[in-house]
C-alpha cells in the first residue's frame, strides 16, 4: 500500500508515521504533506492508495484537497482526521464519499480498524476491476479470432490497449489440456508486450498487442524460448505480424494452420505458416477442416474452406461432404437435408459447413446437459423426482426435455428413474443387510406392496423370491 499523511502538525505526522510503520508491514511508501496543496502535488506525481487527511490546514483545507484529489486519483481512499467533532464536517466528508472519520487524538485500535476497512474496500474494488478486465479480454480475443471485426473490438482496443502499434497470434498445441493461469504466468517470462490468452479444444491461442513495430526475426527468437519452456510435446504456430486490427483474424488463422502443419510433419516445433507446402497438400487441409467441423468450430472450418476453395476439386468436395456425413451418423446427429448436388456455390458450401458445426455444438451441449441430469438423478432418485421438476432444474420445457432425454438414454424419464431404483434395490438385497421393507423406503417407495409390484414387473419375480434364490442353501 502507498499512504500519504496530510497533517500540518509535525509531531502528529511523525507519530502517525511511526505507528503505521510498526503495525502494517504491507505499506511500501509513506509520504507526508504539511497542507492541502502539498497533498495535491504529491498525488499528481504518484497516485496513492490511502490518504490520512487533516481538515484544518493552512491554505487549502482537507475537504477542498479531497475534492481536487478525487479528480486526479478516483481510486484513492481517505481517512479524515480532525480535532473537531462537527456534524457539518462529517456531512461534507460523506458528500465526497469519505467513510472513515477519526477524532484526534485517535485511538490505536480505531486507526487500525479504519485502515483494515479501507484496505478491504481497496481489495474488493481491485478484484472487481480484475474480473471485469478478464471478461473484456476474453471477449476481445474471441472477436480478434473471427472475421469481421465489429465496432466493439475497436472500442476495446482504444480503451485497454491505447498504445497498440502491431501484433500477432500464437497458437500452441499441447499434449494435454492445461489450466490457463499457469500458462499465462509462464508466458509472462518471455513476452515483453501485453498479451491475452484463450484456451479451446486443447489449444492455447495467444494474442500479442505490442506498442512498437514487430519483425518476424524477433518474434521467432521469443517463440523459440517459449517452446523450450513448454518442452518437446508443445508445437507453436505463429501468425504474421500486422499493424491493423482488422488483420488479426488472418494472423490467427495463419497461426492455427501453422500449428497443424508442425504437429503433422514433426520436423520443427515452432514457426510461421509454410504457404507452398500448404497449397501442395490439399488433403491435409481437408483433414484439418473436418477436425474443426467435428469440434463444432464453425469460424475455423469456414475460414479454412474460404482460404482453399480455389484449390478444391469436385472429388475434394465429395470427400468433405461424405466424411462430414459419416462423422455425424457415427454420433447419431441428424445430417442436413442438402444433397451434394444442391451445393453448387461457395456460399452454399459455407452455409452447409456452418450448419453442420452448429449441429455438433448442439449435440455436445445436449451431452453435457444429460451428464448433469444423470448426476442429479444419481443424487436424488430416492426422492420422487418428476419430469417437470427435472426439466425446470436444467432450464428446458418438459416436452423438449423428454425428447432429448429419450434420445440420449433410450428410455423415457420415468423408465430410467424406475430402472435406477430397481437396480439399487437389487444391489441392496444382495448385500443382505436390510429388510425388504427398509429397502423399499431406501430406494424411494413408501408403499412396500407397490415396490414389490414394480420389482416383479422389472425382474419377473418378487423381491422376496429374488432374495430366496440368491441366499437359498
């Protein structure tokens, strides 16, 4: 923390300084001012976290100084110090947002409590600011990866990266998915310019926004160090540097394709896109595009198609069409109704690819949702869950939820719950620790007779007979 003591009495100032130094190890700097004007000038030189401000000082008083300092450093927090217990002073201080007011001579515990409260407020605001920036950066890098850029992307750049001169993308292909925070920390050691990272499908996309012009040789030297840091199982594709924000999506696509080239050839671990090799091997592009379609990445898939559409033959188009159809059929996803003969323009092919990607996305969302449903059922099946309650829990209409559930599990919701209960009942009977009546209650049936009928319908014998067959001598 950086602290300023604005107090015209020398002894008061020194006593407060000594107290702060002895009780708060996290304080880095303590400045002193003998009046309001000096306090303002010190804040102009360097923003401060906490300012102890005496009210009665010669020249500009404490309240006047606070008003001016707030314009210079809105994040600074004030602890007002006064020998006067005046409601008018307190009222004026509150109008400036000052929440802490200490009467001279301040008690030690009162000063400590005031600092701790202000410190907590500073930490909370910093956390909020960091979270806001993280969300904005996440949105920004997503925008920079996809064409066309919208107005918001340019607004974010002006506000958060005002010194931007040039930049580029890296795409890191790692052997295994890794948490993004440790990766960000490791990249900080080698990237001297501001950067944003994003993780998707086991890849790390890193956007560098420099305040100077970049050249490819310097970039290669930096990336070499990064690749050595992450080891032999890391491949890093580099996009060409650009000085116009609108070219970042192209740099990202170059880095993505370069990373794919590197993992396929395994000759190098990092580098820029090799255009000649890419153009000569269209099959590699098709394989990469199909992989992106299967992941549901419509922007990457369409960009790959657009980049190489002039090189695709009729056979290549058929290869793309029937492979996508095969992938969707393998995962039981409804294939679009378009026949290959209907796809006779670039736009129609792009729309077809986009639709297939969206269907894969919906499929994965349903899978994830049904995993959540199954976990909930495993925890609550004993408590009589209804289809309506379950649908509400996952935010779907009962009818839509019922259809999705049956498609995923092959049974209706009621059949699935009943099967779950009966399977648990069977396991409990085999343990031979509880009576059949206890088991009935344990699996969610309050009526043992009804439980017996359901069990018999499921296993063609009553629970009693099932028990006898297992444990007969």
